[in-house]
């Protein structure tokens, strides 16, 4: 189980680093908020990623920047947890019931956004060469479906959503296969630490499935892959 006190101090330390060394103590209502994150099963790495979103967005705005308070990070932490829970699978999502509803793009906007991310990724030259065929195939499939997103209804829409899910799964498998064995082993160890709080609450089969999903998520994160699936 996550120790709320240690979790809170770790969040406080991370926020201090992101605030350029300015320490804002997490006490009172702020402590209750962060404690609730811990009790909801939000992994520390996920909470820190949510905080990073809030801080990064604030830093992109012109003008003077005040130190960020943890209370302003709550929505981003929960949105990040929601994405993490979907990525690692329904078992973890159920055990760590902390999902938050996020504003959804239209399907057409989603496809266009993924295509833009894939284009940037391929142009950057930072992904393994072995992954390029999968990136190209994904982009080609999305281009073929770009015009279908806005007008698809009923069964046609369901079929398109299923196709996007299949593309996402195929890209994930290709990404995991494309990283080196040593990198994959290191990422797996990181994934074990990320979901370790759930180890005692899952049987062997569910643990293996959650670990594989968490490893795949971290591979995707390291490579900067967009989420193709549309839920």
C-alpha cells in the first residue's frame, strides 16, 4: 500500500524542483488532496507527470510566473491518471478507481492530431529504425480514414473506433519489439516499481497482464508515440 506521508513528501519535493527550488509546504487542505491521490492508488510517477503538465502549461504563458501550488494540479493529475489507467488495463483501472472525465476531441480532430504527431515523430529521427515501417503503416491507415471520422454514425462509427484500437495495439506491439533488449528490461523494472502497490491485490495472471501493459505504456512514453485509439 502507498504510504500517504511518504507520498506527500515526494510530491512536495517534485513540486519544489519544478518551482525552481521554491518550497511550498503541502499541509492542511493541500495535504488532504495529495493524500486522496495516494489513497486512490495514483502512482507517484503519474502524479508527478500530471504536475508537470500544469507547470509546463503555466510556463508557456508570457509574463512573470508564480510558484505553482499543488491544488492547481489536481485536474491534470486526475486526467493523467485516467490516461494511465486506460493504458495499463481494466484491472488496474478498477483497483485504483481514480479516473477523471476529460474533454474529448471529435474523432476527426483526434485523427488529424495523431497524424500531426506521427509526422513530427518521424521527422525527428529519434525512434528506432525498426519502428519506422509501423509508423508509416499507421499514418497511411489514418490518412485513409481521415474523412470518415466526422460522418460516421452507428455501426460505421463503431467499426472505425475498433479499427483505431487495432492500429493502436499494432503500433504498441511494434514499439515494444523495436527497443533493445536492455532498454526493454530497464523499462520493465521501472514498470514494476510504478504498479508495485497493486502486487498483493492481483493474482499472477492479472499481475503479468498489468505489468506487460505498464511496460508497453512506458515504451510508448519513452518513444513519444501518440495514442491512436479513440475511446
